[in-house]
C-alpha cells in the first residue's frame, strides 16, 4: 500500500476497518507513471538493437 492507494471502508464490531482494494495494473497504467526519460533509446540500447544474431535466433 502507498499514498494514493484505494481503500474499502467498513465498520466491524464498532471499529473502522480499512482494506486495500487491489487494482489490476495494465501496461498503460504502469507506463503512465514512468518518467519519459526512461523511454529514450540509449547508445547501449542501440548497440543491442543493431547487433547481429549470435545463436539460433529467428
């Protein structure tokens, strides 16, 4: 649980009970929370992308 998490509020035996609501995350939601600089292709990324196959890759 973190700041901003959704909670279900209920009362049980005269006590307030907060239960986290588990949300299913999608790639869209995960990417939306990522800094844009994480998506820039680095020199290391480019070398990997442009590398020739070294095994039995298709």
